[in-house]
C-alpha cells in the first residue's frame, strides 16, 4: 500500500521533479542539494521511496523537509516508482531524475526555457555527463537498434562540443528527462511490468508514435554516477534489458520490422560473442564477471518470459495502435536518423 507524506502545504508548481529511490541514502544528499540550488524556482521535488531499509526516508524528512515523500511498502522499480510520483505530481511538466546524479544549477531553467517555446514537443533530453569524468559523455538522448535494443547516444565519447546544438532527439534517457504532462495524460504512464530498463524506450516510442516531438537541450546538464544505484553488468539487468526490448518491439514496431528483427538480433549476438571472446564491449565485461554460458542462459530465459507474456503484449499493441499519429515513412526516418549498427551495440560499453 502506498502512503504519501506531505511535509508542508503545496501549491501548484510548473515542474514536478520525481526521484525514485531504493536504499540510496548515500546518494541523496548531493542530488537533492543540487535541486535546492536551481536557478529556476517554480518546481516541487517528489522522492518516491521503494521500501528502503537504509534510513533514506528518515534522512529526507530531517535534511530536506521541503521534499514531498511518497513511501511505498515494496520495491516497484523504476516504472512503478515513477508512476507513483506522477500520480501525485502537481506540475505541468514532469522531470525525472536519477538519485545518483548532480544537476547543474541551470538544468531546469534551460529545459523549461525550451519546453515553453515548443508546444509540439512532449519530451526533452538532457546533456548527461560522467560525474567522475565530466569531459566524458554519458548520453545525449537515446538511439536504437533494429531489434529495439537502445543505448545512450554519444556514450563514452569525449565532450568536444560535438553535441552543443539544440536539435531533435529520438527520446530522452530516463536518467534526466523532462516530459510534458499533457503527453503523459494522452499516451499513458510507464509500463510497470518492465520493473526497470527500457521503460524510457517504451514511453519514448509511444510518445513519438502519437506524434509528439523530442528535443535535446545541450545546456541542460546533469552529472551521472553511472549504475551507482544498480550493478552495471548484473544478470538481472541483462535479463530485464533483453526481455523488455522484445516487449517494446512487439508493442510498437511495424509488422515487417518485427519479422526482420531475428536477423538483426542474430547479427548482434554474433558480434557480442566476438566481443566476449576478444574483450570488447559490455558482453566482455559481463562474461569476465560471470560466463558466456550464463549469458546464453539469461537470453533463453528472457526470450521464454517474453513469449509467455505475448497475449498481454498483443492487447497492448492493439490498444496503443489507436494513438498512432505518424505513418511508416516517419517511423523509418526515425530509425535512419537515430539508428545504430550492430557493432555499436555489441562492441561498445
């Protein structure tokens, strides 16, 4: 059961910043302090606590009494946690922020400055940099492979100013994203079956298919401690990423792209095997901690789990098809503009 604690009388704010936390007490102070220091002031902060046992709730109550605290009795993951926050948010915009981040003082100011000028855009991506190496890019929005596996655009590149222009993005990373509440009301909230990973891809593609645009705002900067709240290469993450990308594909891809996807998946897996054997890419990092055989077992489990849920996924596909406002040519343009190769998926971390 959800218990919402309101620490003081609230009036409507332009922006609701939602932070999902699970045993992240050690991360919260810097994240919340960076929000206290924002140059933009018309916002509220909602922390959704996913049943933490590390004293996070008590810490927030004592150190940040201005924060609206939503206590959940169990861990509902990224999707469920954010949905709980969205359910009580008062803002016209919803800003999602990971607890393992520090936002630049002008982060919200720069996001809202663009959002208020572009009513046809429903999503806005931040410039996310590595917390520990601020000259290295974490991501500047997401890009996508033909089997629906997504990753951060620009990940691990040196920031040389190559992403300093306001431009279209495919969708934002849920690490630091701004969504127009009007869009969320139209297309629906996060899919809680996902628990974590690819939730931002799911809602991002849904928004794009419904005709909403997405902009990358280079002056909206956030510093990210990558995978500080979860393991970077854990078996659970590998399972969720693979299962969830199948669900997203089946919900939104044109039929011909779904039929072609096994070819692209096979190509990716061959390169990931090569990467594991030669020490390149995320698969090499995973196999060094576990094994190639463990990776194969996780893939099989993910595929079986995805197939078992097929009836429900087909129902969702039919339901969301009514939201579609763009034609196939626009879908293919998005994949041309924001697609990536199998090598980029398999051989980069």
